[in-house]
C-alpha cells in the first residue's frame, strides 16, 4: 500500500491541469446539449482525454448509429497509442497476474504512465506507484466534469481560453525529467516529424498513432544491449 499512496502523492502535482482540462470537457458537453448524466458517464466510461473532445465534435442530437460508430472509431484511432504505452510497461508489470495487470492497464492515462515510467527509471519497482497514479487520475478526471458542466456559460468554447493546450503543455513538462541525453533526441524528433507529415497528407487523427510508432521504431533501431528496456 505504501507504493500506492506514493503514486497518489506524485500524481497530485497534475491536479490543476487535469481539473481545467476535464472541466473544459464538461463545459463543451453542456454546450453540445448533453445532460449532466450524459457528460458524467461519457467522462467516466470513455476516459480518453483529448479524444473525448474530438468525439464530442461529432456529437449530434438525436445521436444516430452512424454518428455513434464514427465517434467510436475516432476515439479508438486516437487512443491506439495506448498499445505502445502498454507495451512499454511489459518489463515492469509483465510478471503480475492477469487480475492485477489488466485492470491497471485499463485505467492507464498518459500522465499516469509518465509518472510511472519516471519512477521506474529512478530504480523503483513497486507497481503500486503506477496504480496509485492511475486511480488518482481517474477519480480526479470524473469529478472535474462537474464544475465545468455547470459553469458552461462562462466557458462555452474551451479553445477560446486555450484549455485544449493544457494537457499538451503538461506532457511536455513531464517529459523533461525523462530526458537521458542525445540518444533520446532521435525518437522524439522522429515522432514529431512523422506526425506532422502524416497530418499534412492523411485526414483524421492517424498522426497520433503513426508518430508513436515512428518513435518506437527509431528507439528500437538505436537500442543497444544493456540499455534500459522501458523507453
């Protein structure tokens, strides 16, 4: 339990960013005409951050099966990156029994993953730290929709207040401590360049997945025996 609460404490630093980002979704959902229950369940069951905003753009009232399928496809595409994040966790939690590993992976978020990987690179091996960060993020995320939904009149357009930039800025900030030297530059640069190139020529949000794959392939090609497996 010590590791679990350590993960909770480490994740506390992201509270302002998560609250603002989640509240922005609540406000956008209210503007779209979703009921509070709709917005709360959307926030609780999808748990997909940026892709929730993307799916919300497709929302119509009444919601047709075609639109619902399109929304699901968009969320699936944007969140395919979780396959790469999950694979990176294999050296750490791969030996856990399924009843422990799979629930932890099911509530994975980018910030919790970054916190967990940083802890792992520091030499920590208590998987409870990662789980604690995940649970903290999840609880904070579903609660943050409440103030946003009821304050929708003040935040009718999240992009107007740059709320859509909160999480990207957070990710960049959290990645800084993970920097291990020039060897990290190649995968990061490859991800950015390939993602931008893909976005220019391929419609939709495939650039998210393609950029992640480019980084993973680059890191694999540059990998040398004895280096840390988790990247």
